[in-house]
């Protein structure tokens, strides 16, 4: 179905499954979500089981009406209300102290709750049909790239969900920006389409979680989910950084050497550089001139390489102006932070 022509009969069926404690995967503007009733501890347990997700990694509760926030958040500071006014519905998740209505099973044992009001119309209709409070992590097997099409959900969770709602490919392709409001100064726990600069323009002082900036294990990220290796394709992924021409020639060197040894590498290029790689399995992730296309295709490209017998995957880096921080956060996690720095010799 499409947002313009939602299939209400299917959405009502999905809503009934949710109200009876079942699981329904559905599209949102960020990635596909695996939905269950957030107020039902048993439904939350089912979500963790289906994804193979560690039980200390809390779920985001999705709402489809701003007034519902007060049912699950014990305190919503002024600054959070300003963000809600500006960015909801949309790809923004905010964390508040929780009320007693939210079971600890949903919050991974924490006394705070993460809440998002998605803008996707299909998501909104399903959330309403399902009772208004839907816990929905990304609908992938834990550790795999997040799903941006219903086929990805089918691949990972086909047997574990009661229904998959196909709304076509998603628009944004990266998970929501998470802002923590349980501290005096708001803290970004996960970068996303809504950038740190946009938040600072609206609120003034906003901090970035130290665990996101320091990549060794000395500082733990505050969002429990951010500490896990994530989004990883099956082959080793390496990010090659440097001047564009140096990156291309370095990657071509690796690809040519692999070919001489009877092996193949994968290459993640852009529309601008695609034609410059004569060896290996080359995929364009999107255009540097339209950075949102890079975000939209990232997970699809990572998944696609699982279909090829590649020895390793080499990717260009994508520090694009606005969402580059979010794109590189995911790509670095997928690569286990393996970066090759190349310089002219
Ligand atoms: P996903 O559901 O896959 O989009 O991941 C949700 C992310 O939100 C994970 O990184 C969680 O750790 C984070 N998260 C959810 N609830 C909380 C919370 N109460 N406090 C901190 N982080 C949270
Ligand atoms: Mg996820």
C-alpha cells in the first residue's frame, strides 16, 4: 500500500493483531519497525525474542497523537515541548522519565522511556488502530543492517512476525535522532536526519553523548543500543579516507590485487565516482550532490553485498554537510571502526 492509498482493511487487521499482543512490522519514514503493544510486557518480550535483541537494549514507544505523550512521560521539559512543536511528527525520538503505565520490559529495565511520533501516514494509522502506544525497534535481526524495504523484514523476520505491512521503500533510511531529556542539558544519544546543528539552532545548548565521540571502550554510550556492533554486512567492511583521487587509486589497488589472486572485493562508490572503479563488484550508494540519497541507500547497499562472495568491502567515506554525521556513525559501526587513511605518496 502507499501513504496516499492506505489499505484500511489491512491496517485494521494489523491493529487487531497488536491489541491482542501480536507483532506487526510496518514502514516509518526512518526504517521499518517491528511493532508490539508497548504497554504489554509479554508483547515486548516477543519483540526481543524475534530480533534476538539483548534485553537491556530499550525499545522506542511510537505514538500518533501528541497528547498521548503525557500518558507515558512523567515530566516533559519546556525544551522538549519546543522540539515536539518543531519536529513532530518526524524522525526525532526524545527520552523522558517514564510513568507507571510503561512496563520495565519495554524500557530494558530503565525508569526512562524513549518516545517518537512518526510522520509516515501508514505508521500513524496503524499505531492508532493498535491502541496508540506501539514499541517498535528496527525490524531487523539484531546486528544486521536496518530494514529500509519490506523485503528486508521478510529476509530477517519472515517467520517471527504475525504480519508485515508493505509500504514500499522508506524515505530517510537512517534511524531517528535520539535526544535525552532526563538531564538538565539535552544530550544527543544517536545522530540522525535531524542534525546537532538543527537542534542547537532551536534550543541553544545541546550536547553530544561522549560515548559517541570516543570510539574506544573507555566511555560507554548512554543509549544501551549504541554499544553493540551493528548494521554489519557479512564480509569485512573497511572505510577508505583521504583526498578523493587518492581514495579511488587506493581502492583500485586493493581490487586489482584481489583480482590477481582470483578473488573479488566489493566497492561502495557514489554516482560521481562509480565509473572510476574498473575492478570488483561496484555499487553506487547515491549522489554526493544529494546527500539524502546516500542515507536512503546505505542499508540496502550493505545488505546487497551479502549476496556476493566478496573477500572484503571497501567504502568511500561520506562526511556530507548536513547528515554526514549520522551516515558516518552507522557506516563506522558497520565497519567496526576500521578505517584506512590514504595520503599521496
Ligand atoms: P532501535 O529500536 O533499533 O531504533 O534502537 C533504539 C535505540 O534507542 C537504542 O540504541 C536504545 O538503546 C535507545 N533507547 C531507547 N530507550 C532508551 C532510554 N530510555 N534511554 C537511553 N536510550 C534508549
Ligand atoms: Mg535497531
